[in-house]
C-alpha cells in the first residue's frame, strides 16, 4: 500500500492560527508535526508513506497546484491531507471530521478513530464536490480536520493524547495494527565521497544552515528527521561543469553523461527546447497517417510506421514530412543518447503552438503544471500530459524512452545529417 500524505497549506501561507498561541494551535506547525509522526510510523510498519510539505508557495493557488501535482506524481493508492479546523467555540470541545468525495466509509472510520483517541466529539464524514485538492487529485482522497485549532479544549485534548492520535490515524487509514515499539535501525557508516579529478571547472557549491536535530526536505518531501523536532536544514547545491555527485550510493550529474551518445550541446540549445516532456506516438499500434503531404487518394499522408525515426511538433513546420529533409536531433536528458528524426506530423495536444518562435515553454506543459485543460484546439477541455514533442516508436527505442520521458532537441541542417 502507498499513501501520498501532504501537509495542508504551506510554510508561507499558514492557514488557521489560533489566538492566543498557546493554549490554541498553529495549523501548519501542528499538521507538520502530526504528518511527520504518522508517516514515520507507517513507514516503520511497512507502509510506503511519502510526505509533501510546501515550503515555497506564496499564494493559495500556488500551494494547491503544488499539492495536486505532487500527489498525482506518486502513483499512490490513497491521498491524505492533514488540516486543523477553525470556527468553533474557543473554550468548549468541538471535535474531529474528515472530508471526502468518494471515500465515505473510510472518512467515517478515520473521523471516529481521531475522536476516540482525543476524547472529542465525532463530527463524522463531510461530503465535498468543490475542495480543489480532493477533486483534482488522481488517487482517492480524504482530507483530515483533526480538531479545532481555535478551541482551547480541543488543543488541550490534542496535547494530552498526541501519541494516541498518531497511532489512531496510522491504523485507521492503513487498516494495519501498528507496532509502536520498533527498534531504531543501527546507524549506517558514512559513505565515502567519490574521488573526482580536481578541476577549476568541476565543482559543487553547497550552502547549509541548521541548528539542533535536523530534518531534511528535498522538493518539499521529508527525507529524514526526528518526529518531534522543529529544526530544519536548508541545502543549496550548485554544480559547475560536468559535475558528478554521489548521494547514498546514487550518482547524479549536472549534464547527461555520454552513454551511447555524445550528449547535447547544452550551451547552444535554446532553453525552451530543453527538458521537454516527450511521449511516443505512431506505429502499427496507432495506425496513423501523417498530416503532411504528399497525400494518397484517400487524402492521407504517409503512414507513420514502426521503422522510421520521426517526430511530431505542435505546429505546422514548413517543408515537413515523413521523408523530408526537415530534421531535428533529440537527446534523452537521462542517458545522453541521441537520434536524428524527420518532422512527420503535428501535435501533441496542439497544432498551432509554435513555442520555438514564441520563445516560450510548450503550452501543454504550462497547462499540465497548472492542472488546467487545453483552452482551444482538438483537445479543448482535456488536461494535457505536458508533452511538447512526440517521437516514433523506433526513435523511442533508440533513446530508451518507455512511453514518456524528457528530451532536449535542436534543428539539424540537411547537409550535416
């Protein structure tokens, strides 16, 4: 089972802030604490539970987009988001509730488990068809309102029963009885850094700031930290040259390594032709014909087969066609392999988005990141997958791209192919 867990709101847009504090609660601080503890308990009991905490967004729309995007990238069985409620009595107990769209029975179960753990009223499941994160996330989701952060009684109950709440959440959501006495694993010996040849052009700048026990976040996801610790480390890494870094035995590079190819000319490719989301199209599985001439008697272009190296760009490319000299070179940004292809069709998603001429990123990519549907064209109303280029099955095989990947590309003069 995999549970994609996110902390409500963001570090800079903090949601409910009880006043005075204490005895009332700050929503982001307490939700981060609860989420960290639950995810650590789930992980220790064999449940995959990645956690997302947005530390960068400065508006509600930004953090909602970031939370939806992260959740949809996890391929999880369930999405959970942690919040505190507000608007109740400032002295009397108010209680626990869970918002849902399709998971009523789970929402009811979790609300009751929280209420029993905290000895607070059970407000039960609450149906929604409008909460952005619940409605736009791919896995089935529940949104927790653990208790009322502006109720002194609720906050006191939470502080007195914190461990019981964490266990109740982990068990009711996963359906597994938690072992809370798991021994800490032995400390791993430090990994020796790789021995790279010295070079003035080959180095990494690393800036850190930390105090006390430390949590480490990468792209908002908690990597390691003590459950109750509030100290956070900020790390900035800047690579210069063809820098190789090893982190826990995994290699990272600042530019693609030359495996099976010479790697892209990073300094010459325009930025809006780099890191382009790429998908595979054509071939016998699709049975498609090119939108470019010459056309046969049925008005179809050349058949897009399984054998040729060709691409599709989302605008009309002058002089293009399956067997034309309008060619470009594509590099897989992961492994550096390359292939030369003809432009044989139009798409994906749009047929009028000349992002090269416009000097912008592909429109489908912008709308994918914003979780917005295509605003015109043949796919109007459909949320795109972000692709700004399509490649043929044979080209995908050469680049070792299985369905979807990221590429850099540039035009190639016919005489240099």
